[in-house]
């Protein structure tokens, strides 16, 4: 068996040898041209006059295009038709592309792009959440989920608290920046290699830009150097720019953003503000909660609506909320248009309720894990049907059992006591510990996206060519899906040739997103392989006069009654007998439906669960801090590949910690991003991982739904386990005072934020001395 | 004259390239060796890491360096190994490559060649402190744990023999020496440099190019005339006498760390967190001083140690206290054609503590860098030098704080009264690294920390010293 085994990433050997090709590594035709955008230097306003002559005259420049020079639709948006490739004269954010330089080298294009002389009429810019609320600039009107009567329930509750949490955004910092390469074809057709999670959308946008039907545009991507949601829509501009320039010049055209440009131009995780009111009883049981979420969407729609929806859909996390109101404001600002990022709004929703739980525990002076315990959804075998704030019954919860187990294996209680003792003896350094769970809904909330296709060929030598609509960004999707194909034919993993995602092979694909890659594509591939295997069985049944049950595909062999053949022999025989050895496969997730405006339905096929305990130490003089230990127990159903799943969990946790600690996006008063390179934007480095890092898969894991081999999605959920580190920091800060002041820590908890929170502890809740 | 170096064991000669062409662009665009990746083009992510081997007094020195901020002439006479040149002659994997696959150390794989080259260099040098060796390689997928497991596993396997034969090749290579190597002036002695630079004061002096490199890759500057200092052996010397430690301007930060580990270990600990291994292997102390950055970590420590700067222009030499060199933001006390030859630190009993405060521990530029050198005898402050980076337009002494401490009893009360002086010494600014309020609060608290360390020890003050 190949499935359920820890097979190494299919490209591992090529990665370590530098042989794995990314888009910028592909051999490009002689005379390939290189592109760069000229960018807006203001956050809001109009272009009054623009002199591009210095750009055109710069060394190596072939042509310079503006919005007026485009052959088709000037739009690279996902849905709202509100993102021009090149500005139409109005400027919505600092860094917005205005013109396109086509030059004979990457460096020449970059140099020329800085030479334009542009006169602007600057307008007041709406830069942050406060300004957007004040001006009431929105992407769409507010949306509300309502369950029960939250106002009455809060007002009649024995205890009530309210508060506010500010949550910063996050830069994806995929190591491979955005890149595309367009190759003009005969008859005006276009082939584009793009580092994208969504080849079909790239195909659509290129076709619109060139006024071509979809069949004239083909997109290919073998792998990305990281995506994390940042390549779901943000590659559109480069691919369209390349296609337009290739149409104009007749040459191959390549574009890659320099890192600083990448960080300035492309969208990030949504910054959020969450206001809460909660009523609870003496044990910390939540009776009712009222959340108001404010999402800073940036200047255009992009994916902000479903992102904000998912934040609402995760406002309960793993807790049953008898009465709830969740109101969501989608704010438009003159900043980069925020986009998908691992978790897709879910993490912001989850940290909101985790803050509430932590605050309740403070109010009652009890261990927050006790508050969690009385609020967790009942386990799946429980009779009571508890529902989410969007009226979906939770029938698969295992969070109680998982939390109970991790509390034991991580020795949570004993360590909490030991930490209190340690803190007594240490006047300057303080330790903190916290446990946090995650329950994450799996499926695209736009229901029709939950479909996938595959294409599988068996060649006459018995080798297998595998293709599907999912994309590989490092998450190991191709490896998992190839394991499924190998098992279908009883072949070793290496017999399966994994091939680049290609809109010419599998059409009309959904983005590889929402953690759904292996759920959808694994099933589609399985369907294709099952069809092929059934054809072979039918052929062998007739040929050898055996019953189907007597035919087995295993260990690279085919057992037909008492005879044994190699798979190659069977393939050759089938070919000779004119059996079709190629098949498509298709899958659509069953049993889901969702009305986003009414806030009702079953948007998710199932939930994935996880729980983490993190211990930190902070320095009360500087706010410096470090993770000493993290213990994670995570549910991946029955794992398709334990090594890849653990890799997703480890990496997701560290990325989540980065979001909530060192990764701070800073804009200046003019709306310019000041943290636009790794010198100023700090993702976790090697030594930032926990000293002790224990990760375990939930061994009893088995998806109750009929997913591929009963596995569960793993891409996004572990990111939210990083919230335990944020809560542990809060716990340590609380130890710096007399325990009467709630730290009310905001994210990211930089050393600075931590030190200020410590000062509030020491000043009875007031800011700084 | 042509630039000449070994590329994966083969001699290459380069004639017609701009002197500021980076090794990375040349590898990828000209040689089509695309295994080495561009992640940031500023030396902060390590995706472009290559192994550079040079001959130092008949010994091989292997360094992991960032190809994105190495100019081609800097490689003259050296050997460059990229990821494509790491496998054995029969395609055998290097132990670090095998371990990375076995321990699932790659996910998207884009950072992997850089990691592999850092790991292979550490493997070659026998370095086992992998957190330090890999601090300059960013990975966004794995969370690093499997990479460290791979590095630990590979450390148990001997170095493959196919990587050890460069000594003969480098000795056999007789690279041209002269006025113009690949468009750069490359003097061999300080006297040559002094004479040439006096006549060519408009030239840009390049030590390790960790700063100048960014002028080219980020500011897109066209530098018409550059002078590389790397071949001047005298400028790379560290001379420890009875009275002073004299550090040549071209001494790199890794070399400085080594000597400071003996004399001022906390300075060495701060240098461990200065840039990354790749940056420290290229960056020079002379460059760190001469570029006058208000946030360089070298100057505050050196000022706290009472360092003297040795400047030279033609045959003229002059010395000045390092703190007097920094006049204002971007303005140093240096004349056209004058350059930093060395810096001297007086020998002294070690009482120096260096505190580098940044958002991230490793490979981050300081928000505040406070260096305290306080001698206490019989519970009284006998001498005090306190210098800060990140608190003013230049690296600067906290003179009023010093005054409030000098001659006072070494007590909590003295500290409490002295910290009030910080706001008179410094009026820091808000920027993307920290707010002015945080900077000032931290500066005050760092004096408290210094005091606490003399009373309790570092176990009570430093989160890096706490065991899990």
C-alpha cells in the first residue's frame, strides 16, 4: 500500500539538487522580453499628467503600455470587475500599477519603471479601520448571523464582559515571488506558465484581456514556491500583463515581481477588529455572545466577501454558543486589496472567541482550560444536536476527547503549577502557558466550487500518467494524489508520473484552496483510476474466464485467478485488445448547501479538529519572548501520508505564531507600506520554532464522511494552533502584575506590544509610565 | 583583465560584465544555472546561498554567502559551488541532501537549495550549531523542525571526498592582479589603496557588499567606479597587543565574533545575532562603521569600549575616538579620499554587556542596541561608558546617564535616579521597527537589566538563557 505511508515529497530529490523547475527557471525562448509595472506613489487620487518619455527612452526598453493601449478588458479582478490591470486614471492605493514596461532584461525593465514623471491630484485617503468606519466606505453592506435572542440572554446573564481585539494582517512571504511567462502561439492563441493556485481563473482573465474564447488560452503550472493563498488571485495581473505584452510584441514575455514590489502590490491577510459582548455563568459557560467583526478589505473586492464570511463561520470555533449574533463589516480602504491567506478569515474568527474565553477565565479567576471544557461542542456520540450560529448541526466533534488527551500528554496542569512557582522566583522573566483548540470547516463556502476533475492515462508499457485540477505549492498534494493512483492499480509510487496542472487536460477547475486539494482531487483521481481498473477487470474477466473477485492489483502485479502478470503485460494486452486506457474522473462534494445572506445551511462537509499547548517566557523589561515548548494533537482523519500531514501541522503552527507575534505590517501616514522586504518584515526564523516541539496525529482519527480513504483536510487548520502561543504570552503578561488587570493583548504581539501590556499590568490598567 | 574563478570545479573567465553584476544574476541569466534562487535580492532570505571557498595562507576557508549581493569581481581567485555542483561525480547525493529528503525537509522546495548550501558549508566546516548556521535561511513552509533534524542527521556522516580537492586547484590558479579586474579596482596593499583612492575620491569602496549590494539591487544605482578591498591582506588582520586590539577594516563580522568571544563575550553574543552567517561572512567592521548607519550594531559596542578609529588619506593618518566620527545622520567626519584603515579597542577587564533588541532574535536590525561598560569597585561606579544605536540619528553615548552614575554607589536607588536622564540624552523616533516610546522605555529598562545582571546573573534576565 502506498496510501497511509510516509512517502517523501515527490519532488524531494529534485528540490535538494536544485533540479526542480519553478516558473522563472523554465528555459525561455530566445528574445524573451521582461516586464515591470510603474507604480502609484499616492494612496488615493487621480493622474493629472503623465510623461512616459523618459521610460520609453531608457536603455533596453521595447515598449511602454498604459490602460489605453490594452487590446481587451482592462480587469484582473476575481469577480467584482473592479481591479484594472493598469490604472484608468484613478488611483486607489500606494503601489497600484499604472503602466507596463516591456524591456530586454528584468533589470532594464525595473530601472525604466522608476523614470516616469507623473503629476497627481491627491485626495484624502481612507487608510485604516477607524477611518473607514467614520467614512462608511464598504465593499458590501454588513451581514449578520443570528441565533436565538442574544441581547436578552446577555442582559439576563449572571456575568457580563465586553472588550475589543485588534488583529494585524499578514504578508504571505512565499519564497518564490509572483511570476508568469507567456508564449504566443499560432492563430493568436496564448500559453501561459504561471505560479498560480488557480490556473482556470488565469485562463479566464487572459482570455478576457485578449478577447479570446477560453479554448484559445492554456495555462500550465508544475509547482509553486509557496502559495498560502497569496497565489489564488494575485497572479492574475502578471499573467495578463505577460499575455498582453506577448500579443503586442509577438515575443515570449516574462514578469516577476522584485520582492519589494511583490509586498507593495499584492494583497495580504485581512486585518480585523473584533468587538465582543458576552454573558456567562459562574462556571464560565457562555450563555450568549455578540460579535462585531470589522474587516479591512483594502481598495477592491477580490476575495474579501468569502473571507469575511469565513471569519463569521468560525466565530464559534469549538464552542457551543446558545445565543449568538455575529455582525460583519467589510470595510473599503485605500490600501492593498487583501486576499486569501491560509485560513481565509477563519483564524480571525477563531482568535475572537478564544479571546472571549481567555477574558472570561480572567474574570472568574479560573484556569481558561476549565472555561473551554464547559463550552466545547458535545462529542459526536452525544444525542443533543448542538448547532452553530449558522444553524448547522455539529455531528462530528471530537474536541473534548482530544483536549483531554493532550492535557495529559503535555502535562498541562503540572506545568501550570510549576510555572506559577517559577514566576514567583523570577522578578524579571515570566513564563506563561495556554491551550487552544481549533475546529475548522472543510468545503468552499461557494458551494459550486466543490468539484474537481482528473485525467489518467495508462500507456502500453504499463506506466501511468496522472493529471488533475489541483496545484502543487509545497503542500504535498501531488504526492498524496499519486499515492491514491498507485494504490488503485497496486503499483509502486514511482510508477505514477505526476504532471503539471494544465487547463488543456482538466478544464474548469477550482482554485487549490480551502484545504480541499486532496479531498477533491484525490476523489476525482480515484474515480478515474477506478474506471480504468474496472475496464481492465472486464477485459481480464472475458479474456481469462475468471470472476472479478479473482482479479487483484497488488505489489506491481496483477493476479488473475492463479496466474500472475506484470501490470505492463496487462496494459499491453488491453491495448492489443482495443481497450481504452485513458479516463477522466470527476467528483462533487455531496450533502452541502449554503445561503450566505440568510446565514443558514450546511456549508461544510465536515470539520477538522486540533489542539495545542504552548509555553512561553517573556522579559518584562523589554517584551522579548520565546516559545519554550509546544505540544500539538491534530486530527487528519485517517492520514493519507503522515509525514506530509505532520509537515503541514509543524509549518502551519509556526506560520500562525508568526502572524500573531513578529510579523508586523506597518503603513505610514501617506499609506505607504514601510515593511516591504524581509529586512523589515520578520517571519519566523529557524531559532523561533519551539525548543521542544511535540506533534501527534489523533490516532483514532477517521472521517465520518466518505472522503478519500477517510482522510481529512490539513492545509489550513493547524495555522490556528498558533493562537495558543498568543494566549500563552497573554498568560505570562498577566503574571507581571497582581492578576487584576486583563492584558487585552492585541496582535501581533511584538515585543513592543508585550512591554506596553506589561506596563498596563503595573499601572492598574493605564498606559505607560 | 578578466575575472577568474572556479565554478563547480571548472575555471571560468569573465570579461564583459558590469562590475556590479551580481553572482546570482550571472548564474541564473547567463549560465542558466537556475538551482540558485532569488527570494529577496537583498541578502535576507538565503535562497541564493552558495559556497565560496578561498585560499587563506594555504588553508581553505569555506563560506556560505548570498549570491544576490556578491559582485562578480569579488569572486576573483576563489571557488564557487552552487547546488548543481554538490552531487558526486556519479550523481551521489551529498549527506545533507539525503538527510533533507529522508527527514521531509522540503515542502515547496524553493528555499531548499539555499538551505542545502548553508548546511553543506556547515558540514564541511564541522559546525554543529545549526540554528546559528541557518538563521539566514528563511523557510515559510516547514517550520524548520524537519530541516534541523536533517542537519543533525547529516552531521553524523563524514564529508564526501569529492568536495575536498579544491586546494590544488586554487593553488594552481594564478589570478591576475592589477588595476582593473572585471571593471573593479582591486588593490593588494593599503598603500596602493591609499594612493589610488586619494586620486579617485569619487569611487565607491566595497568591503563585503552587504550594504553597497543593496544600492545596486534595490536602489538600482549605477556605480561607475568601485574599489574592492577584499584582497588587501593587511586590512584583514586582527592584532592583539598588551594595550589594544587592533581590528583591520576588512575584518568580517564572523572573524570579529571569534576574537571578541575571548575578550568581550557579550559583544560576541551580539555579533552572533548580527545579520546571518551569510551576512557576517561578507560584512566588514570597517563598512559597518564607515556607512554611518544609526542602527549598525558594531559602533555602540565599540564606543562603549572606548574604541579609536584609524583613518587614512594618501600618506596622512589620523586617529579619533569612534564616537566623534559620527557627526549627524548620514554625515561622518571623513574627507574625500579618506578611508577607515582600522579600529582599536583598548585592552580592559571585561564589564561590557550588549543588548540587541529587535522584533526577531536572529537576523534582524536592532530597534534599540544598548551597550553598557560599567566598572564598579567597592560598590562605587568607577568608570562608565554607555552607547546606543537606534536612539538617535547616529550611534551615540548616553552622557547624562553616565554622569548620573559616575562616582555613585552601585545601588538600586542610583539606577532609579539615573534612568530619568535617558529622555534628556535621547529623543528617538517612531519607525517600522519600534515607536519612540518603546525605544525610550527599553533604553531605561536596559540599565535596570545591567544592574540586575550584576546582582542576579543572566539566567534571571535573558529569555535566551531559559531552558524549556
